[in-house]
C-alpha cells in the first residue's frame, strides 16, 4: 500500500524557518518524481515544487523561489521541504504528492497524496 | 502561467442527478488535464488523468472529456459520497496550475 506521511508543520514567526518531511512507503520511491502542493485555509490548491527521482530536475513556483528548497533522500524514502524566510502568505496545509508518471522530467499527475501538515506563519 | 477557469465555484444537485463541471484553459493544453476530488479535511484524490482516463478504482460514473482549451467532468448519477470539491489541473506547462474548484453541494 502506498503511504505518504508528512510531518514538521507548526507555528512559526514571520521570517522564520521550518523543515517539512514526507515519509514514503509501499512503492519504489527512488524512481518516482515527487511534489509539494499547498492549500491556504479555505482556498484552492497551489503547486509548490517538484523533484525528479534522481534529483536531476527541480522546479519551484515563482511565489516560493529562493525561499523554499526541495530535496529527497532515496535511501531513507523521504522527501523534504526546507522553508526559510517564511511569510504570512505561506500559511497553508502542505501536501506531498507522488507523480503518477515514472522517470518523467516535469510534474504531471498526482496520484497519491499525504494527509498534509499545517504551517502557520504569524507575527 | 496557464490560467485554469472552472465555470462555477459551486453548484447544487440532488442524489441521482447528472452533474457536469467545465474547465477552460487560457491556452491550448492538449489533453494534459487532470481532475481531483477533495472532501473537507482530506487530501485531494485523483479521479481522471489525461483528460479522459479513469484512475484505477474510481467508479465509472465519473468521466472526463475535452482537449485544447475546453474540458468537462461529469458524474452520471450523483451519489451521497460525491458531495465534495472538484479541481481541474493542467500539466502541459510549468508551473502546473489548478482551477479554482467547484463545490458540489446538496440541493
């Protein structure tokens, strides 16, 4: 069974940092591309970042470029999102999502999602 | 960025109704279009990928169609468990973008 479990969310002050983790199980993690997608309270979905299976390709939304950094540790079956310089507008539930297409170089179809972890940025 | 516009932010329907949601892309995206269902407090669930392909395990009352800039998502006979929010998402170009969502509510 494919399982994605996020952790690391919480309350942080404006300008602060947080590191989110996503523990993956039930599939061959190192061949699947992964994404972070967020959802502000009461709002729609916003794609945040993508990383290919071997970390060759990495992309970010313009709204987070230079502040958020995606990475992965295939030996640990884990995905990460290092969040620096946090702003109020980063307040959201952050989901990790598996990309349905193996070995592709860009985000495509998000077939499995974690339960999400809430990040709240407040002054 | 490619803008995805869902025709309605909400709609009211009854169990057994046929429900159709439309999604328009700001430019031609071929069939690089997915549909997701999201229930309150839960993660989104992929229902339809590449415009018209039913994800494994998803009931056949769900379907999708379209290409280019105009897409539709249909529930042939609405069931109680289908009251939820639905999102379209394009992946033709970076960044992948979602529609604003359509909430299907009970009439």
